[in-house]
C-alpha cells in the first residue's frame, strides 16, 4: 500500500459554529460542505486548501470518538487521512505485514470507503485513516 497524498486533516472542536467563525475569519476559508455523519456521531465543516481538505469536527454525542478525544486531549488535530488506491487491498497488505488496524473491513460514508490504522501511538500519536473515495464539494 502506498499513500498517494494527504486527503484531509480533521480537527476536533468543542463548538463547530465558533471554530468555523475563527477559521473563516482568520484564514479566509470558504465552506465547501457541511454534514452530519450519524454513523461517526459528528457534525463536520469541510474546507479545501488546494487539494487537501480541512475538516472541523464537533461531536454529536458524548460517546463519539471526537468527544472522547477532546475529553482526553482537548481540541486539536484528531486525524490525518491518506488517499490510497484501494482501502480493502490496503487493509489486507497491512495485515500481511502484521500491522494492527482498527477496522477489518472498510467503513463507508457518502460514497467513500475508509479504514483506521491502529494504534495511533505506532504512528506518533496520530490517528491515521486510509481512504479511496473522493468527497466533492457538491456531494
């Protein structure tokens, strides 16, 4: 498996409206897409900076991974997602190498397949995702 590029970076935030205001005013970012992912229990604002997306993620429930992250570490970089050719093949290659993954099969959201590599400590404390789909601003 080879990472082709950084697909997106996610930042866990307590208050999405406040974070949007700061990022939009400070960096001049323009909102590309806002959505709620019930399966992940998150409310997301997505921006594009060149080809890389930046997502501000607010938990929609206290049991979401974003809420747990903020409770443990505070707001900040939650994950980095890398584009790969095929997530399913990537997971198989990782297993062949003896690398642990959170997911045994790809998850799906908005037409994208993705999976998480485990544990984050192995990758310098950063939750790492592989993805083979492509979010589009008009999706």
